C-alpha cells in the first residue's frame, strides 16, 4: 500500500471548473425496450455534477464502491490533471426497475477529443448506486528503482505485486521519481504522464513515455538505466583495473577475489581482463546496482575465481555519475 501522502507537488487549479449541470441525451421512456430510464439518468446527472465541482466525497457516496478515504479526499481529487466536465449520456439500456447501463461522454483535458466510459446504475430496493467495469485500477512498478507518484501524493515503490488504487472518474497525474537519478521512463527525459480513468478504451495515440504501458485496467512502468550512466561506470571500472595492475594485483583497487588469491605479479604487461557474461544492471527499491565480471590472466596463468567489480550507482543534480563499490 502507498506510503503516507506527499504534499510536495502543487495541485492543479480547479477553481475555474464550471458548476453547470450535466447535459444528458434525452432519456427516453423506453430507449432499450426494457423500461423507463429517467431515474437512473438523473442519478448520473447528479454524480457528474458533483465530480465537476470537485465534490469527491459526495460523488463517491453515490457509488457501490468502497473507497478508502485517501482516494476521495478533495485535495487529492483536485490535484488531478483534469476533472470531468460537459458530461452527456449518449446511450442507455435497461430499466430503472432493475439496472441501467449507460455510456457517458465527457471532456477531460481536450474538448476536441472527449472520453467515453460505461456506467451501471443498479436499483436495490429503491436505492440506486453507480458502478463501472472495474472497481480499482492497478499500478505496476516492477524493476524500477524509482517510485511512481500519483497526483503528487500517493507513492508506489518497486514491488512484485500490483498496487490497487480506487479512483473516481478523472484524468490523473503520474510522475516517476528515482532518488538515484539514474533511471527514467523515456530517452528524452520525460517522466510525467496522465491516465484517464475509467474509460472504455485508452487512446491508442496517447502521448506516453516509452517505458509506460496503460490499459483500461492498469498502468505499468519499467524504467531503464541510461547508456551514459553505464558508460560512466565502465570508465570508472577501467580506472580501477589500471590502478589494480599498478598495485601489482594486491591493492585496494582490485576485486576481493584477486587480492585473496595472493599471487605476486611478475609482469604487469601480461595482465588480461577477459569480460565474463551474466553481469550488469539490477534495480531494487531506491537502489541501482551494477556489476562487471572478468576472468583475470597474468603471467601466463588464469586466476581461479572471477574478478568482479560491483557496487551501487548514483547520479547527482549536476549529472555526475558515481560508482560506489561494495
């Protein structure tokens, strides 16, 4: 589950959102042939009116979803990139007596490209409650040392399991934040994106970073270490190798297995570092590790164990990459 809320990112202003009533298509008394639907459409009218005004708790109370309090907090909801406006019911089927399924079109960030989502209004003993296809949305952050931040408040670290978030309809802000400074979601440095929820279909042409995948059920990220970072680390390891030879394979610049072998070096020009496969970058929550292994040959013989340089990698605000050996 997410860590306590951050309150560091500025919330998006919603004061200019109109409180205009929901514009519905004419709710036919027999649109689907099943029965009247006016009462259910009226419930949707009220629901989207609350959303447009940022009244998240009031809107949530009209649903059948058990929202955790943090997801319907008005400040959290207001921090969304956009709230639904100009909602219109464009299709409705069923009957007020039992349940009604309605397709609602509404504007998020782009009036030229409104979103659509399907909602169900179920009547239980005269009490109507709204739901949609999935009651929660999955946030998947596997293999990325950074944290995915939702609406500037909810943090999702690297985890083997998807985190479940319970969201009202809106366009939500996501930011990828890596404390090591070594990974990102797109080669151009973009680590921010938005996700609409719920929608019948996520836009195929959505402007998402390269390492982000969004479906109607979840968002997943897999950040990567940039080539310039690994190049910088490789250069530092080469300096360590040269220093190790200067220390006659017995000094602090050498891998532990080389020092422990304790074989005096006769001819420095005979030293060969033969790269071994199976090493490289690995990530855990908040940490990037890098390892590089070699078979070491010197004075005509091979050392029995692999010579491995391993440690953590960070990059500071000035772009300087530091390899810290274990």
